[in-house]
């Protein structure tokens, strides 16, 4: 070594030892990975493949860190500085091992999750638990490496880490709960997003935002208390500010809370035809603060959610087309019912309108005895928003069928006389009527 140093004109160990260590590390890596790959090829499960991939990723940085640890003694450092350097390398190695071990366990959990949806639901929370466990293990080993007093400074650091990790776990739980809620609302059609999915995503964003603010705020105040800072002014100021905002914006808070429950309870959805506080229209948008309707004339009505007292949804899940049919008293009610039943069957067989019906036409019976007609009520169950289309088609078919069968649909007659009563004007026929014939003078004399 001394002769080589004289030839190179510097201490040869600074070159020989690193090269020898690197060569030994490469040989160890090659042999180790070759043995692992042979073992993986002999098995049929995919777990060993994940373990081999984990070790292939880990072995190179681990060997490099071990080389640096052994070569640190070659550096011209004081014993105290050398101890710090080696402790730092060991801490990095421990954190690296903990990180890749957590990834290995998560990948193994995912391999089991692909087998069934039930197993996936129960194993997902273990992802965060594995990360937290290996993180705590890395922290504990790091404390042992630096010989930190766990009863004084170490206890404070452990509490701070516990607060941070606890906040992380709470956030993960909230995210998993929201994701599960969205997953339950998903339908089979992945191309389009249904209204239930939109509602679930909207509520999920609200819950996530509120959870982040609440959990991070609490964790921040707890960390400040660990540094012996008085957090009472912060809590008091936040309470007073919240109270002032609550009193000053109570209408806004009421609207937001009402909108949240309006979306959560699925009372109305975008596209429904509803009547809110006596005003009807199509729901164009549902927001946390307002609900927007557009009526038949195109007028837009905006309702603050806190002022919605009554909601009538006319298109939730299904609708009914209800008709009152009047016939003359001389007609046979039973015959009219049979004809209406035939009209309903004909409508159900229709290719266009039959797809809009959910059930056959239902004849409820005689509903009223009016002044000039007998009123029969019928109804048919339809798809949402299609009841008005079905009602119009039913009226057209009933009118044509009654005309063909000679069934009278009564209607009122009105005669109006203008000026001379001897020349009446009949509104029914739209022409003047001839006056009644007057007796002649000769007829009058004969009568006398």
C-alpha cells in the first residue's frame, strides 16, 4: 500500500478501499439477486415476485450506505464528528428500510385486495396502519442510534410525532370514508356520471375540506402546546371570531346547512320538475347556498336554501299521468271503461310511447257526477318527466276513439242575443237564426 501511495503520489487507501468495497458490493448484489430470482421462478404465487422486486430496489442503496459507513473511518475527521457521520448514515439506512418495508406490506395487501371486493374494503385501512407502524419503528431505532433521552427531549419528539401521525391517520380515515361513499353511489355506466355520483362527489369535497381544516387546526394547536406555548389566546380568539361570524352571517350559515342536508337527503336533483314554495319549474342547479329553477316561460327563480319551506318533487323515481274523462249520462259507464282499457293497451303496444310506460293503464273508476257529465279518472305510471307527454297522447287517442265509437263528450252550449230578441245569434253555429213565423192578419181574424 505504501509503494502504491508513492507511485500515485497520494494515500492509495482513498482509492483502493472504495474500489474494493464497490466491487465486493456488486458481487454480493449479483449473487444475492440471482438466488432470489431462481427462488421466485420456482413458486407460482405473486407474493414472492413482490418480495424480489422489493429486495432488488432495496439492496443497491443499502449496500452503498454500508460502504459509506465503512469508508467514513478513512476521512480525516475527529472521533466525535465521525460518530455523527456514522449515526447519520445508520439513521438514513433505518429510514430507508422502514420506507421500503412499508411499501412491501402495502403491495402484499393490494395483491390480496384484487381477489374480492370484500377483502379490499377491510384491507384498505391497513395501508395507513403499516405506514404508521414502520414510521414509529424507524423513529424508535433512530432514537436508540443517537442515544437520545426518551424521558425528556425524546418524549416531546415522540408526542409531536404522535400528533402528526394521528392527524395523518384521521385524514386518511376521512378520505377512505368519502371514497367509500362515492363508491357506493357509482353505477354500472362508467362513461357518464349520474346525479347520485355528482351528489356524492360534492358532499365528499365538502366533508374533506371541513375535515382537513378541523384536523389540521387541532393538530397545529397541540404541536404549539408541546413547545410550551400558551394556546389559550388562539383558542379564545378563534372562538370569538367564530361567534362573531356566526351572528353576522347567520343567514348564510343557515343557507349552507340547509343546502348540505338538501343534497345529502337527495330531496331533489338537477333535471327534476319540482314546486318550491308554490313555484314550479325544472331544477337547473343545486348549490350549497341556493337552488335555481326555470319555469315553463323560461323565467329563472333563485331560492336561498334556508328559505325553502316546502318542496314537491313531481319526477322522483317515477311519475303518474292522471286524466279525468267526462262522458254524457246516457252512455254506459262499463262500455266506456272497456274502451279506455283498450286505449291503454294500444298505447302500451306502441313502439314510441310504450317505452315511456312503467305499468299498464289503471282505471280508478267513476270519480264524480258533474252537472252535465259523468267523470271517470284514469292514470298510468310513467318514467320521470314523461307524464305530460303520455297525457297529451292519451287525450288524442281517447278523443279519436270516442268519436269513432259514437260516445258523446258533453260540452256546454251558450246562446247570446244582441239587440232585437227576434234576431238571436247562436254561438253554437256562428250564424243568425230565423225568427219564429208570425201569424197573418187573415189568420188573426179567423181566430177571432
